[in-house]
C-alpha cells in the first residue's frame, strides 16, 4: 500500500483501506425474491464503497444435495443472476467456494474450536435433521464452521444476509473469538448486515414461513419466472376480508405484499394502497386486495423481466462466465492466502 509523507509535519497519511464485506449463496435451486431482498440488493449497493467478496457456496450445498448432476448449471445460474441483478465482477470478487482451497484449511483449524453441543443446538441443524433424517452427515453438523471459515478467510467485517443467517454469524464470532484467545489476535468480529436497517425476512406468498429455494414453489417468486407465472402466483397470494378498524396493524402476510410493492412499484402507488388500508374498517373496506395484487403483479413482472433475460444471456455465454469465475478466484485466493499465512503463524504451523 503506498504511503504519503507530509513535507511539513512528520505525520504519515495512509490511504483509508475499504472495509471488507463478504457473503455467499448456496446453489441449491433457483434464486428468488427473498435472496434478492435479504442479500443481493445489499451486494449491489455495497460494491462501490467496500472491498467485496461474494461467492457461490457449492461445498455447503453438498450437505443437503449430495447428487451433483445439476450442480454445475446451478452454480453458473447463481453467478449469472448476481450479475443480472447489477453486480459488477470488475468491482467485486465473484467466485466459487471450491476454487479457494484455503477455506478448507481454515475450516479444519476452526473445527477443533467448535463443540458438538453447540453445533447440535443450531436452529438450521435441527431443522435439517427433521427434513433429512436419513442423511445427518458431519458436514451438516459443522455447516456453521464452514460458514465461519468463508467469512474469516477474508477477515470480513460486514456480512449482508437475511434474518435466517443471524445465528450463524453469532457462531462465527464465537469461533473467531476462541481462535484469537487461544492463538493470538488474527480475526476481527464479523456482523450480519442489512443496508439501512434490520435484517430482512421475506415470507412465502401463502403466508407460511419464509420464501425459500426448494419449498412451496407456488408461493415463491423466482428471478427466472416468466410474466404469466408471476401474475398467477401473486393473484393467489394470501389476503383476507380487510382490516377491522382504521389504521390497523397489518397481518404479516399483508405486510409482506406491501414490502414487495415497495420494492417494485412507485411511491405513489404504494401510498394509495397504504391510505386505502388505513381508511378501511369492517363494513367499510376501502382497500381492494384484488386491485393491489393486479398492480403488484404488473410491476413485479416489469421488475423481474430484465433480470431474467440478462441472466439467461450471461448463462449461455460460457466463455464470459469462465473468465469471470477465474478472475474472481484469483482475487479471492490472493486475500485468502494472506489470512492463511497469519493463521498458520498463529497456530504454529509455519515450519
Ligand atoms: P442461502 O443460499 O439460503 O440464501 C442466500 C441469501 O439469501 C437470504 N435469504 C433471505 N432473505 C430474506 N428473506 C428470505 N425469505 C430469504 N431466503 C434467503 C439468506 O439470508 C442469504 O443471505 N448459509 C448461507 C450461505 C453461506 C453464507 C456464507 C452466507 C455460506 N457461507 C458466508 C454469508 C456468509 C445460506 O444458506 O444462504
């Protein structure tokens, strides 16, 4: 890093280093609006002001999807969809987890600092045990350790993720703290981050649980959906007969529709439906959910179309994808190997 000496004083001005940001997405299915809201929108907003590393977590996907026949095309799709959403591979490092073997070595060291009891208590582990009782593998148990390695290998500070990843971040801090305590200060503490506020959780359109890649596909809006599917899904979204009193608190499935509308519709449109909602009471329902959904469907189709088309173009351009993936891996490995040097020194593995 170049250092400038001031001629009249002895003060040294070092250029401010940008904070390190990291996040990842598992290639276990088609990306959806939950991923966009919780993660990718933040990535795009952060790419100019931070030193960003974004990656496709293909090792993590093996914990739940051992069949790898579709893995390669999923990985390519995730890369293409990230770029289609506005990520610029010249500004950030966009890479594939398995291209950075340094992560696996750090995972090994951190595994010695993670305890069976705490791993078994992780909410996502318990959920996966329920969903796949026939395949409770060690990778599933140590999923949070691999995730901590992804983050710590670049000594990242901010991790833009949705609400569902909060516990994993807390565990990453625990592992980092234990490492620093035992071997010496190497890692800063990473935090889950959402641009401008609380972490986000987008619900499925049926009002049951969070929008997700593999569950209830009819309640999930994918970035690859065509206009007709978008309209159909939104028109089927859960609503009710309207609020019982003026200025009522919105039920979470109605709030979810407003959240989606704020993303894709103009402020006047959102205000009109907010006002209609607030003016409604039982016997005088001003808000018409049918109209609201129709408007949301049109605006959503207009939002998703260019992303879908750009992603398809990029995905078909294997040469471009190959170049982006190699360039991302080079940048990520340069940073990862620097951290690993410090880790090996601290642990005493530098013979
Ligand atoms: P994954 O692949 O499940 O999801 C990718 C990102 O999308 C967010 N997300 C949501 N946000 C709001 N509402 C939703 N309904 C919703 N669904 C998904 C997730 O919070 C995430 O930010 N364990 C991670 C992948 C990972 C990772 C990492 C993330 C591996 N290593 C290191 C950050 C740092 C996961 O399964 O995300």
